[in-house]
C-alpha cells in the first residue's frame, strides 16, 4: 500500500470521525432542547428510563407502585457542584370541565382552588431521586390527608392526569411537570343486551 493511499484513508477516517462527532452533538442539542422547541435544558427528570425535559403525562400511582423519579442536572458530570438539590410539590392539574366540589366540615370546597396537594402523598426524597405514593387508596383518602380531616365521598370524581408533580431546580429557574392519576378500580360492567351477538 502506497503512502498516498494511506493518507487518503486517514483523511476519510478523519472526515467520518468529524461527521460522527457532529451528529452526536446535534443529537444532544436536539434532546436537551426538546426537539429544538425550547431553550437548552440543564435540568430534567427520568421516569421508567424516559427522560422528561419539560412535561409528561399518563402516569398512574398506587401504594404498591409508587412513581419513581430520577433528577438530573445536564452538566453535573463535569461540575460536581451543580447538583445542589431540587424541590417537589404536587398541585391540581386543571383540565377544563374536570373541576368538582366536595364537602369538608359542612363547607363546600372546590378542587381547582387547592394550591398544594403534597400533604396527600408520601414523598420520599433522596439526593438525586424521589418517589411518590398516595396516603390511602382513594381520592377521598388523599383529600382527607390534605385537609387533616374527613372529606365527603369523592368516588367517581377523579379523572386522568388530575395531579401534577412540579419538580423545581435548586435555584428555581427550571421546572419539570409530571401529570398523574390514582389507579381507579372498575366497580362494575353494564352490558347492552340489544347489541350482544353470538
């Protein structure tokens, strides 16, 4: 093999290496800008191996299956001082048409008027992760824990993604929102005899 052929192969390999680095950097920027739809994220969370840069929904939480969340700072590998903590708060996810009322101490209360539902959940925080599970099995149990007193029966009042976990970076400059619901048991099935065919 001639020296010229060796130089050509070296140049081709160098170009391929530069191209791969460019593709890698491009991919990282796409990931941390949510597909180029937002500013570069330096704070994000992971749930079940899925990275969440700004918000995600569809999660279901039970006592037997708490929501496990890992908290990440993009540059914590380079700068160990960057991982300085985070805060967690649970609030109502206000979806139009889903608000409801219930009674506490003979007073009618409105779900969307609540500003903090964290008292209705057990939140176990670690340095870089946390878990969330309800205090009790039902929406009534959760609201009773929030108020610290009995709440009227709320059976059938829950809806998908009715709670939002707001995870905030140590400096308050970045937040990630995770929408979730409690597991709802099926209480019965009604069949329409007119449409059953064999």
